[in-house]
C-alpha cells in the first residue's frame, strides 16, 4: 500500500495541472492530508461512494498520463544516473563520467 501511495503522490506531482480542481482537492485530501473517504464526503457534501469513484478514476487517469508521457519514469532514470555520476565524480573516473552525462542527455 505504501508503494501505491508513493507512486500516486509522485504521479500527482507531475500531472496535477491536467486534473480538474475537484479532482485535485479530493486527491490532496485523500493522499496528502490522509483524510478518510467519510471525512472528504462530509467536507464536500458528496456521498462517500462518489468520492471513492472520483479518486479511483483520477488514479487511473494519472496512470494513463504516465503511460503516454512517462515523466515519472524519465525522472527516476535521471535520478539513478545522477547518483551514478556522483559516485564517479568522487572516484575521479573521467571516461565513465562522460558516458553517464551522454546517457542523461539522451533521455527524452
């Protein structure tokens, strides 16, 4: 469950501007503020089932955006390469350092 929450939060960070205000509000309350569906329902004057359906649809939308745009996956690749670069800099390995920089540049 923690992995799913972490992934959805990351996808939300990348794609939140593509969501409606209502979707953003529900996702922030549910994932960032840790509100229960009942608490969101009371706050929004909407049924618990409607909140649940909206959050699930929004999660699906975020996954679809990621399938098409891959912003999160590219971010993870860059982070991994930057960590490798950091190690290479510490070891003064100039040739491998150049190769890693080229890999970062090639990520679309």
